[in-house]
């Protein structure tokens, strides 16, 4: 297991550090955000987030490191993320 920390920049501009394989939902919670959920089996798309411009379904994906160890999470339009 690599013990390298990955920096995540969230839609609310908070920054947290996570590890490869961490869960998206609990990581978002630490940043004070809640990723919406629906089916939790990967079919409804409610939990979709954009990670470095690539859409991932949070319920069926773990956090994956990239070369820069920097992940920017964005959502185009989703009322659940407004505060
Ligand atoms: S909660 Fe339905 S795809 Fe993730």
C-alpha cells in the first residue's frame, strides 16, 4: 500500500487530503459536503461527480490517485451542492 496523500479540491473550495482507495462519500463529508445518492449500485447517476473533468459515479468508485496527486472535484449544476 502506498501511503501517499492526495489533495482534493472540492466544489466549496475546501481542500482535504485523502488516500488512494478512500471512499468518495466519507471524504466529501470531511469537506462538509454531501454527495447525493440514489441506487448505490451504479445505475441511477445521482452520485455523479466530475473529477479532473471526468465523470465518476461515487458509489461505485474509490478515490484513485493520479500523477499530480491532485484531484479537483466539480459539479456542473446540482442543487444538492449549493449551500
Ligand atoms: S447512487 Fe445511483 S449511480 Fe451512484
